[in-house]
C-alpha cells in the first residue's frame, strides 16, 4: 500500500487532517521505522481517534519519557547536533541528530527540520514525537514541533555537562553515537572503490587510534587530511556497527582538521574474560586467555573463491557458483576460559605458525596421505588442550561469537598462581 493510502486510512480513523498525519508518517518511515510500527506510533500520538486529536502534549523530564509516549514537551540542553544525509525513495534528505539532556537524564533526537540547533543550546521542544529505537525512546522533531530557545540554562550534572560538544575517546564510543568529536592518529588507511548508492564510489577505510585504543573507520567523502596520515581532529562523526564492532563514520558533513601535535596510540588491548567480552556484543582489539577445546571443521587446508575470497565447498561459491578455488590455510578453534566460549579464527600466517609449515608443505602432506584432513589433524595435535592468549577483534551474531585473531600465543602464566589469584578474587 502506498504511503498516501496509509495516511488516508489513518486520517479517517483518527479524525485529523490527512496532510498532517502523512507528514508525520513520512518522517518516521524515512528513518527506517516499519510502516506498521509508524502507524501504531501515530495512533498513540493522536489518541487513537477517541478525541479527534492528541490534546496538549504533557511536559516531561527526560527520564520519564518512554516509547509508549505519543508526543511530549521537553526542555533540555543540546549535547550534540550533527548533520547527516539519508536516502528515502530515491531522494536525499539532510537530518540533524544528536543527544539532549536535562538534570534527570539524556535522550537521542532526530530533527527533520533545520531548527538551527547547536551544542550548548537550551531548548524547549513542544509536541515532540516519541518513537522506540533499539529498545529506547527517541525524540523526533518535525514540522509539527514547536521549538524555542531558552535564555536560562539548566544545571546539568558534571559528568553530563562534560559531554557537551560530543568530545570522546575511541574506547568510550558505542554503536549509535552521533555527532561525536575525536582527536586521533591515522594508524592505517587505504582508498577503495565500492558499489555505493550512487554507483561506484571511492572511500577511505582503515583504523584510527588514540591513547584509549583503536577503532576501524570509513570516510565516505575522502578527506586528504586523513589520507595523508598523521593526527587529525574529526567533528560530527557518527558510529555504526560493522562486523559486530563500533566503526567511526566520517561523512560529507564532518569537519576534518590536521593536528600538529602527536597522539600516542595505546599499545595495550582491553583484557577481558571470554564471557564478559561476548556479552558486550562486539569488541575491537580485545585480549582473552583460554584453553583450546577443539579445532572445528573447515580448518586446515581450505579453498577460497577467487572473486570474493569466501570459503568454498566442492568448488561451489554461494555467490559466484562454480569456481576454480584458491588454496589457503585457516584455523577455527574453540577457546574456553570457564566463563564462556568463542571461536578463534586464525588467518593463513597464524595458521602456518601453529601448523609449523607453509601452504606448500601442507599441500604436500595432504597429497602423500591422500587426505586433506590430515593437515587439520596435525594442527589439532599441536594446540588442543593448551592455553593461549589471543588478541583480535570480537564479533557476535546469530551464529555465535567469533574472534578474528591478530596474535595467538601460548600462555606462559603459572596455572597454580592464576588459580590462586582467581580464588582470592572469588572469596574477597
């Protein structure tokens, strides 16, 4: 059903102007809200037709707002405000998004109109729509919202006031953060061509680092300051999930400035127990310790598609069909530390280290044994039952937790000393 028909049905049911409800409906749909969910939100907003309208929106403090609220009036301080472009039905739309706070809490917002918001402004937003996003309420400021700038400021808690402007370290960024500012060193950078929404598009991708750690980035409108390397200040970036970990996105609306000072990149990864790491839902550059319980199928000698480099089975790629595979080495090992398990994936170089030989030697062993599985068996004999310290990037999806290893080293810790320390912690 076309959006116009949905709006007409809603307007008839609720007894309100069709153009008004259509504008609200389009605002929600443009931000990827399913149509049915958007319609239910508008039914709550306008009182489900029981009074021909929603009445005067109630004034609420931020910690009182729930996804069940249809529309509210709220006063708060703009912590962050950044522009971003989205596409809906083939057209580009520029929105402003960020975070709003008062004495009680903070909430994300999306402004579909240009209200001239800046970090530090104190505003009152009347008739602000409320929707649910990732289980949390979010404000939608549209053409039906009345917005005014207040002269009196709000006395925010110190830890919230420090967030005005969005300055952050990489380790503190989370998926969904908007309009953030970071000072970073460009650790890795490459220019790539991808199939973008406007056809082939050149982007920059790589790794940023600061004192707190490292995160991957994508620069959608290649900035020479990033490509040149060194240190940069990035304003109005946003954070999205990529392969289970937060990724810094630098857009056409971001400001990139070269810095003359050095920024040391933290050399230490975040050390966590396996169970704790898995519960985060994804961590970039994490270190865990555990025992290898098993080496999974699909380890040892494998073949990859020459087009997409995915692992193939019996000469078949899921994307490209029949292909002449490329020989490669890989290990998928189950690591357990008593708090949880994770599949550790070793690339060809790390696999050669634990196998103790090259790809050519592995192929020769398989030919002599007339069994490709002999390579995986050799690896099993070498690593199963041993304890390893693994550093890499953890992602979690519906198939489980995977840790793409950058280092895989046998632990030299004293098991007795570690057990004693563990018991002391438990009994403390």
